[in-house]
């Protein structure tokens, strides 16, 4: 059984082109989840524009990587502009963040919005100075600018003492000093596992999950995505849905999915801390809580912005 202490739910904040896709692909390959026959699509983490137009957030682009018995769920984050409060919601599901910064360009103003949300949420941030193989890399300057940005954004002293990993997603190498890289991403994995917290959830106790992101599948209908906050969720289980206006209705879960590599994987039962996708429930809204019928406790509501307020 997957225990919360063996889970890390993280988001990667990166300016476009700073190498998020390449790095995640390298992490997948090195964690051996990646299968040789599984085609790597470039830009695997990019959101589907069509879904975006419909105002639906899909989460099938998320990734789960296993490292030394720890499951690392990487939740996709829009790199800059917010979309319907999505950044804030993603930040509520994760417990730590990687800030990926190009070793030549340094942090870009466009990522400030997302980084601010992570900092305000109190998350610990690992700064990954990426593309360190570039000939004109300026790791010290980049760290200084990043530190200034943290101070600007009101980061706590603890957040300002961010761990730093130098990496090249392209060559799959990383290390604690810019000139002492190992040809592996192990230092990065170690840092994620050791300095980012596991989800603060209750394994035992009545089921509780907040619908944080919604997806839609042509065959399965609405898909509810969230971090299981307490208890378990089983396939075909009867639970209670509490909506924002406090109306309650009995629901029956269809299937339960988690992530495995780039794919969704159906499981019989999910345990607290994991990020899961549920099918079989309709008319769910963001912020609704799914609970044990005997313990109808709603989680605090989520602020939702209309997609029309989207900034670009
Ligand atoms: P994303 O937009 O953040 O997902 O960035 P991509 O992973 O698509 O990378 C953008 C560009 O940077 C591509 O041309 C990559 O080949 C290149 N790139 C990615 N990682 C590295 C790296 O570690 N070193 C160098 N030199 N180039 C990289």
C-alpha cells in the first residue's frame, strides 16, 4: 500500500523554453518507468488548447515517477498566466515546488505570478538551475537574481534558503555545484525526496476529497481530480457529494485512476495523499467535497475565476 510518507506531490514552475519538458522526460527515463515502446511526445506537459477553449482543465498530462520507493506526482502548472484560478488550485494539491530556471536567462518576470502563489501557499521551493551545460551559463548571477525575486515576493527566511540543484535535462545530469555534475538526475531526485514534505493527510478515517480540477472524457464523462485528503476511495464505492451551496447527494464512484509514468492507471483503491482521478460522477463543480456519508464534512470552498477573466 502506498503510504503518504512515500509520496511527493510537486509542481514545476518554469518559463516556456527553460526546459521543463526535456527535464521531465529525462526524469521519466532515469526512473525506468519510461518504456522503450512508449513514444515520447514532445511537449508532453502542454495543456490541450481545445480543452482550454472549452474551459475544461484536463490532467492527463500529469506524470508520476518512482524513485527508491517514493512516488513523485508532478502536477502540470501553467507556466505564467493564470487560467480560472488553476494555479492556485494546483498549489493546493502539491506540497512542494521545483523552480526551473535557465542558467543563462535567469528567472523570467512571467513566472512571478506562479511563484508568488507557491510562496504565499508556504511551499518549500527547490531551485533548479537548468541548462547548466550551456557555454555561457551564469549560475551565480542566476542564483542572485532568483534570491532577489524570492525576497521581492515576500518569501520567508526559510523559503529564501532554498536548496539549489544544477542540472542539464538535455544530458540528464545534475549536481550540487555547477562544475561538479554527475551524469544522472539522482541528486535532483534525492533533493525532492529529502527536502520536500510528504502530503499532510490522514490515512485512516472517513473519506474526504475536494474536486480540485475537472476533466472530461468522451467515453467516461466528467473526471474529478484531486488529492485524497483523508481515508480511501474504492472503485464503485457509494459516497456523498457536498456542493458549495451545501446541497448533498449520494454518488457512486466509477473508476479510480492514479498516474504511472505519463499514463493514467486504474486502481482498485486509492489511499490518502495520492492525486487521483475519479469517473462516474456528473455535475460536480470545482470545490465540491466528496465524503464518507457518515461524516459529511466539506472542505473550505475554492475561489474560482471565470475563464473569461483569463490574462495572457
Ligand atoms: P519547455 O518549453 O520548458 O518545456 O522547454 P523544452 O524542454 O521544450 O526545451 C526548450 C529548448 O531548450 C529545446 O530546444 C531543448 O532542446 C532545449 N533544452 C532543454 N533542456 C536543455 C538543457 O539542459 N541544455 C541545453 N543546452 N538545452 C536544453
